C-alpha cells in the first residue's frame, strides 16, 4: 500500500518528499547513465530519465520495498530505453529544430565524443546496455543480467560482441584514439570467468 | 592515449545537480501519471461490466428478432467513460495494413514505412491561430493522443511484460507504458504488430481494434528478413 501520509505545511505526501529527495540526489547520475544507454543522445536521455522517474513515482512503494533499489532503477531505465525505442517517432531522425526545449534540465546538444557515440549507436540497445553496465559501471554478470532481464550467458556474449564491435569501430584508421587493451582484456576475462 | 573508460565518462558527461524546477516537473509528471492510471483503472473496471451487458445483448439479438439467428452484433462499441465509440473504418486502406475498426472521428494521419498514425479529426485542419510546426497534434510522427501501428522485431522487444490476450487468431500482450498502452500482436514467429494507444479506450476496445488489424504478408516478410540480417548481432 502506498503511503499517503501528508507532510504538514507543504501539502506533500510522504511519497512526494521521498521522491523529491531521490531525484535531487540521483537525477544527475541517472542522466549520465541514460546518456550512455542512448549513445550520447542527450535529448533522448532526458526523455528516458523523465519516463523512468515517472514510472518510479507510480511504483514508489514497490521501489522502496525492493531488495536492490539500484538494480530496480537500472531495470526501469532499461525498460524505458526499450519502450522509447519502440515508439514510432523514435524511428525517424529528428532535425535539431524539431527538438523540444528543455529549459533548466541541463540538456545540451553536445554529445561529448561523436566517434564513440557513432560506435555505440551501431550496437543494438541491449548490447549497448550490457557493455555500459559491465564495463563502465563494473557490474557483475548477474547484476547486468537482472538489469537487462536476460540470462547470464546472454550478458557474456553480448558484452564480448559489443567490445569487439566497439574495438573495430574505434580502431578505424581515422580514429585518433582507441580503447586501452588491458581494460578490454580485463572485461573479456571477467566475461569468460563469471 | 585516451582509454575507453575515460571516453565513456566523457560521453556520460558531468554529474549535475537537478534544479528545483526540474525536480518539481518530475514530481508533477508523477502526479499526472498516477491520476491517469487511476482513471484508466476506472475505465477498465467500468468497461468490463458494459462488455458483459453488450455480450448479453448481442446474444439475445442473435437468437431472437427475425429468427434467422444471423443478425450482426451492434456495429458500434462504446467506451463506458471516455465516450469514444468504435466504428467501421470507411476510408482508404493503408499500404501495409487493413484496418476494420477505428474510434469514431479518427482518420489515418500518416501511412509510410514507419507505420500508421491514426489521429482525431481535430488534427486535420488546424485553425489560423495554430502553428502546426509547434503542436505535436499536427505532427504525424508524434503519437501523443493518437493510435500508432507499426511492426517490430520480437528479438528487439522481448521479453514484454503484460497480460496475454487473443486478438482474432493471434496471441497478443497488453503492455502498459504509464498511461499509454501497447498491444503487441504476434503476427509471425519473428514479428509483432504493435498498436500503441494514447487515447482513452477500454481494454475490450483495444483488443477489438487489434482483432480488426490485418498485416499484409509482404510487410511481415520484409520485417522478418531484417531479423535474419541482424542474426549474429542479437542474442
């Protein structure tokens, strides 16, 4: 049962207060994760964060009861990614002029690393999410599988393929930078041994 | 040389604190979603009772009257709360689909490789005071307040959470996205025909629209072929 106890003075419920604190503390991190999951698309990342936060608010009691709240949030974010991708308007390239204004959200059109963005965009969303969670956030195979809603084996194969594809894309002759071999080796070894 | 982890960090960008306005906007979206969810639940609950009444009426009509036993059920189904009624679609059929039923007063706003957009008549002729480029209602690729129909690969969508239903001869899943619903109809081993509803229809009405959707085989084959092309990249 969702707690609807009201906080006297502000008119907010206890859920409102808890959600407010959560957003204040975690929104920036969520946006950074969403930006990686969307291959650097800051606008889609903002959509993703808004969708995920709305779902969290609606299911706040379940989120608070979750044994692993961080895992719960990751799953919501990945589900939002898959749902967003499925919407028709996401299938079309949107000219910058069509993008909505998001004043105050801190969203900019700068994608930080166009070459890496392009390489990530070539990966299917789940594969991209696998490499982001495994590699960047250093989650283990089980945690990544929980976030993606798939098996451990799929996480291992998706991560390995993602790294192969990223390496191939970033090792093109015109690429000024490349992934560091020891890091790739570490992830591949983890993938094999986990 | 910059390593991949550093590049990921740069792509993710700095961790910025959310402004008070952004937090309030998130909270307001949460409030709206809760209200719409409650309204949708009320519609679904009411519609179940109405559907039972309509079913009983249809049975009586079919077994009485002219005695032929072949009288058709009423051609119109009505949402108990929204007032939206389903009617037979009488316009030009789209390129890749045939549709039998639409909400009354809705038309096909967009029909292309990306799928269909079925919008309310108010999207047809914006008044002089409206700038269509600034209103999503007039953007045929925006599905807010509309129905979208498109094909997608199961390998991309699965697993899909939701209640299992049957639409015509196909199995389907009712998948909620906040206040919006998606009906994912399994039209082949590899392909879903997804109907996205961002309009206040009952569950029975959504299933009825799904049952009246017929996807042309060449469209299914083309979408399935793209799955085969992608094999080896998607587990």
